[in-house]
């Protein structure tokens, strides 16, 4: 909206060519005393307003790309991406600001990011068709998570537990290449034939 843009521009200080500030003159009086050379205050204000829209829009778009394509591969990005629902809710802000300031390109970037983030989190709030099933007729999925302590856990004990509890999905933390070999030798493939592994050095390995 032109009114919002004018209000934001009026609230910003006017910079002279020497870096000093001077008060804005809404009536246009005293314009002759303003420094002549260098970029005008209007251009600087437009640049600041553009950054006000572009920076959060690009950040939201980067987050959306990382979340959509699963680019979070190490410990800290995985922990950070858990805040996606909050980022999705906040991503509408740069979209609204861009539309109000008539910055169409960054507003478009923000709109795409907003749509992608909502698509990532919306299924959590939408009940599936299985909600109509009775409790007794619903399928059971047994999920187990286990920290193998940098590959020092007992692979045979873990496989025995998987067999006893009839585990369907297993998530391991601090997974190492040596632990994968130990689990294979213990016969984990008999109970869990499918796998997705990301064994890394240190405590970052998962699978």
C-alpha cells in the first residue's frame, strides 16, 4: 500500500553524503540545503525497504528448499528443521509485507516458500481416512529407537529385542560402519530387510 510505504520511508533517517543525518522535511522546505552529490535519500530508503522484504523471503525460501528435498544431513540441521511448523507460520509475514510495499518479485518468492512450507506441515493437522476405523481394526506399527553409543552397543542383544518385540521400524543414533557390520552378522536383515543408512564418524551417524 502506498500509505504504508510512505510511512516507513518517512520514519527512516535522511543521510547526507558525509554520513550525517538530518531531519526529514515533509513540506519540502530546506531542500536546497541538502547535500547534492551521492545517492539521494529516496534511493537509500527504497534499498532498505527492498532488503526488508528480500532478506526474510530468501531465508524462508532456503528453509523450504532444505525441508522439501531433505537436505538436512547432520545433527544440527536435523535439530533445526524441527522448527519448520513455526517457520511456516512466520513465512506469511514477508509475503504480506511484500504485497503491501508492492515488491512483487520478493513477494512471489515468499509466496512459493509459504506454500511449500505449508505443504510440509499441513498433513500433520489433516486426519487420515483411517480415523474412521475402529481401534481394533487399525494396523499396528511398532517403532523402536536406540542409541548404539558410537557403535559400542551389543548388536546381538539389539536384534534379540527386535525379534521379541516384533519391531517394524528401527531408528538408530550414533551409528557407525562397524555397528552396521555387527548388526548384519547378528541377523538383523531377517527381521528388518529394508534400510536407509547414514553412518558417519563421531555421534552424527543415523540409520
